[in-house]
């Protein structure tokens, strides 16, 4: 299967690239700066540009069967109050382009990273996280994930919006909890490695189409 991965140079995106290569998929990636690619690009088709520009996205989507989006709203640091360094509407503008261009290129499947606390899971998250989302620069980040999920739900795509809990950089992949309606109750953390493996593992599965699973680790 040929896959276009967006957000491939991010901390989670680069792990998705590594896992997809490991599982034998052919890859396209669309990156803003080809000089910052953190992986061996010899086996990957690299396109320079941004999914916020539809013509760049269209070129990178050519011949692909599926899209994976690890796009995010970047901040200057992990601190909740740190300055945003991408536009507040970046994800939703990219998703609008994805939906429009996927229709033109007959691509039906998209797997995207969202977040625990989006949509009906807002009531399930701890009080302190809800407070941070409301009062810090996490607010526009979560607002964009909300917008992304609404756009996908209104589209004809066979989408999956994966909602990981708080991410860490642990390298050990643990057994996952897959939760809907807070059952089973998610734990608070998951490694980026585990998120990447889950996303690539479900490429050939229909079990999560048009669903938003919360994923955490036992």
C-alpha cells in the first residue's frame, strides 16, 4: 500500500514513518524543509511544501491509497503557556484541502491524530487537564482537533481520528487500552512509539472506520 504521511518530521510523525517502512509500505511525505528530514529518505518519495497549500498536497497525494495525518499546532515548548508557532487554524485548513483533494484523486481512507479530551471525551479527562485546555495555549490546539473531527465526520472519507492520552517518549511498546465512552477507563499516558504502531497496524482494518478511539497503555 502506498501512503502519504503528513507531519512526518514531528516527534510522532517520524515514528509513524519508521513503523510504516518496517511494515513494508511505500511512502510519500510532504515536508516544509527537506533538509530537516530525520530519517533515511532513499526509500521515501519526499515532496517539499505544505498541506495548507492545495497544489503541494495534490502533488504529494498522487498514486497514494491512504493518508496518515500527524499534523499538529506547534508551540515553542511543551509548556502549556508557550507561544504558538503555527497558525491557529492550520489543521482545519489542511483537512479541508485533504477532503477536497481526496475526492479528486479517489482516495477514501484517512487516519488522523486527534487528542483525548476532544468531543465526547472532554467530560472524561481530569479536572486539571480540562482547566489547562480552557486557560492556556492548549485551547487553540484542542479547538483545532475539534474542528478536524467535525470536518471529517461531515465528509465522505473513511476516516479514523485516533485520540491518544498524554504522550511521552518511552521506547517500550506496551499493551494498549482501546476505549470508547470512557470504557475501559483510559490511563493517563501513552508512548509515541505505541501511537505510531497502532496507527500503522490499523491501516488494513475496517474496525475503526468513522470512529474516534481513545488509546492509552496498561
